[in-house]
C-alpha cells in the first residue's frame, strides 16, 4: 500500500499537480483516510519527505531522490521484475545471495539506502553514505550460460552503467579494467560480480553496483577522499538518483538481453572503447610477484592481455592493476 501511495504522489508531481487530498488517495485505494495517514507516516520514516497542508492534502517533496517502490517506473524484460527497497542492510550482494537460497525471481533488484558492510572486489570494503549513493544488486539466473562465461557480466554491466550515467549526468565516464567507473582518473563507482554454479553450469549471478551520486567533497569517506569523486562533484550539480537508477536498470536490461541473444562481441567492442587501461603501462601482482607491462587488449572472456617488459604475454583475470 505504501508503494501505491508513493506511486500516486509521484505521478501527481510528474503531471504538475501540487497536492493530492487524503480523501482522493483513500478513494483510489479503497482505504480510510486514517489508514492513508498511517501509511504517509511509514513513508516518511523510510525517507520520503511529505508535505501535508490542511485543506489541500499531501505532496511528495523529494520524489527525484526517493528509491521507494512506487517511484521506480521501468519497462524492462527481465531486470526489475521484482523490486525490493531496504532502508538498511549489511550488503545488498550478501542479501541477494540469502534470497537466492530461499527463492527469488530472475531479475530481482535489491536497493539499499544504507549498507553497513558494503563490499568491493578483492575483499575490500565499499563505503557509502545513506541517501547520497546508489547501492544495489541485481539477481540473474542466466539459463544455459556456461560458468566460464559469467565473468562477461562484469564488462556488460560496466558498459551499461557507464552509458546510463553519461545519459543522465552528461559527464563522460571511463572504465578501468575490470570494473571501476572513473571520472578524470577518480573512482565514481564500481561493480562487484558474484556468481555460483556447479561443473560448467552457471546457477546464479549477482551484479552489485555502487555509485557515488550526490556526495559533496566533504562527505567523501576519509578512506577514499584522495582517490574518489562523485557525480555531484564532477557535474557541479546534484544528479536525480531515481532517474539514474531507472536509466541504469533499463540499460542493463537492454545489454543483458542483447548478450543472451547475440553474444558478447559488440559489448566487448564498446567496453574496449571506454576502457582507459588499454595502451597504458600497468603494475599488477602475478602469482604473488609484482610485474609491470603494457595493457594491450581484452580477451573474448573479458580478461586483460598484457605484454610484460620481457615480451611475455600474460592473461589477467582475477587481478588488481595500477596504471603507472
Ligand atoms: C568495487 O569497486 O570493488 C566494487 C564495488 C561494488 C559496491 C556495490 S554497492 C552494492 C553492492 N553491495 C555490496 O556490498 N557491494 C556492491
């Protein structure tokens, strides 16, 4: 019911209506006015700022930023068929894996306002600030996809997110292999892919996406203040989180359906165009030893091909690279 009220108030705002009366909402939903008031209070405690004026009704003030069910409106084939909003959770990727164990839909999207134990690649923590970031995970059950092709979901997601961010913010984004979104060399977002299966059969994939949206310079967590940025800092103005999330879900859905029907080739071509690691001298750990070399290309499975100083060609998969 909460989602339906948020939906009514969001649509009213989009149609230029100012306030919707409690009586109107009650009639549309077949509930009492006091029930409407009770749900309005619940929406407020989930972060919805609702202005109430006697004789006029209710108005949703922050619909641009609100990620509650009812505000999100996307037409997709798979992604977002089920949408869950969590005011607080340890990590949306961990919650996704718990829900996979108990049963959930293909395309489930789990959005958290706040993560208490957000995770990044290679076991690193992922810092976010409630209300200022986008932190969400998408669950996929890709029928018939071999486990060995699961890593392709990282470049796919990186390209999809990059294109959506560019459309909404007007900023140009580059990708650092394999999963970092950068603006002018600073990290603005990342992707954490976790997949599971047996033998060569992929059972599930969880795509976790974190983006620094509306953090000011002062709000950047101290641990990443020297290396990170946000869309607000880069664009010089706030970016509407709701529209950004909708755009990302639609973009992910379109790249994913293309991947399922046509394969990864055209997506990898786009990834190569966006990947600023290519052509650079990089340092990386290889079997516990520090190496350096030139990043030359992306393999058909998304791995990074590097030519070392001694002319050896290496294929990097689960690896961290630093541009020199
Ligand atoms: C990285 O840059 O290493 C990946 C960061 C991924 C962060 C997102 S936020 C939503 C999802 N839940 C997590 O715990 N991590 C991912």
